[in-house]
């Protein structure tokens, strides 16, 4: 049976290759959509999926939304988003994380960074992962418990469906059945041009939007202080190791005779750190189908092959040495096992 952590590892930062299809929202209520947002004074970019549907293309955190007749509506390269709906020749530009999404379809259009799924925010399955079919493709479905209230409003459990091959969220439904979105058609692409997810022409910036509304730019003093720091203290970005305590939350014993297992390590439920799983098999020269797009390190000892995968983080050499001392303090590393792409469980 597929586990939630396997779905999570496949889904985060995905899809791992270009995909496209027709995505359709639905909403079985006349109650208005309520959302909460804040800006520095510019007019926010608000996105809600039109009832007629969209042509949606995804690749990692990139997205491209077109109308069904081929008009470009919005696109984003993972960091920046452009909104062409008011002016197809001079779109509004903002940080992708600041696009306000109203209604169903957020997971399908934007996805989430790995940190979102760690801890107690949309990360607790209410039941097992089930195998389903969406648009003719093997997929996994799981219902996740609602996160904490937003603006005093209780949230609803969400049921997400993930394409098993690519890690694409191909459907999402509120557990009460009121709203959701799903791909009516879906296919992978052999290749995609990264330029299709960005715009290099003239734009309307957040600053221009604020000036048009008669509001000053935010954080001017903070920006000046940051510039002083970079000019007078240190110019480079700083990378620091952070110590996080992990606990083994679950272990699956695959073969008691050989000692093969997979163990899942997470931080405490209240934390927002990375998730880790590690696997071991008996030493072998055969390809090991555990290769995934996330941060991964694999090695061999005399008796076993090992691999560790981290969603939302990485290990430096010191951290890797500590992990190995914890797992096999008396067994030195003697090589690297042959890896193959992780097998899809359906």
C-alpha cells in the first residue's frame, strides 16, 4: 500500500516534468467565496478559475494558464508571476507567492513548497491512500485534515489526487463535496520552453500600482538598512547549518531475513521543518528503484545499501557523517549502490 510520505515525496516541488491539460473547477453553492489577504497598497492579483475551465501547463513551480480559446491569462516562473488579463501587451507583475488565489484549484495551479506540508498544517491524513484513475492515469488519493482556522473561519478537510508518475496534483476536492477542481484532460510533454512561463516585455510593477493608488513604497528604511549592512558588514548571502531533532514516526519492515526496511523521520508535529525517510536493503549489484527528484544521498556498507531522502532540506557533510554514525557506527562506507528511478506503486 502506498503511504502518505511516498505521495508527499513525489508531489512536493512537482510535477517533475512538463504536463498540460484542461482543468475544470466546480462549486455547488451560492455562498460567496471569502478570502483574507494583505498588500502594501498595490492592487493584488486575484486568481480564481473560470467556470469554463482553463488550459493549464505546469512544470515544477512554473505555471501557464490559457483560456480554452488560446489567450494567455497568467504565467509564472516559480518566483515571479505575470497577469495578462487587463492588458495582453503590458501585464501586471508581482512575486508569485503574492498572487491571491480564491476558490478551488490552488494545489493544481501553484502546488506548495515542501515546508507547507510539514507539521500540522494540511499534513495529517484522515485515512489511507487509495488508488484511483484520473484522465486515464494511475493516481493516488488522500484526504488531509483541515489546518487551523483562518481569520476565525474553520477550514474544511481537503482531498487531493496526485498523478503517480509525475507528482502532479490532478484533482482537489473539499471533503464536504462543495467545491473542487479536476483535470478533464491530462498529458505529459516531452519538452517545454522555460520561456513559456515568463514574460520579458514591458510590465506594470507593484511599485507602479502603488503609485497609481497614491501610496508610498513599503519598507524604504528597512531597504536602506539592509543595503548599509551589505555594503559595510558582509555582502554575501549567509548559509548556516541548523540543528533539528527528528524522531522515527514509522518503520516498514520489507524483509525480516535481509533486514530491508524504510523508516520515516519527522520533526515534532508543531514544527515546520523537513521530512526525511531512509531505506536499507541487503548489499546488491542490481539497480535499486529508489531514485527521486528530491535531495538524496546513497551509499554502501559491507552488508547493506542505504539511501536517505529529504523533502524541504538537505544535508551537509557533517550532517551526513552524524547520520551514518547513528545508523552504522562500526561499518565504514565502501561505495555507492546502483540506483534506478523509484518504482510507481499503483
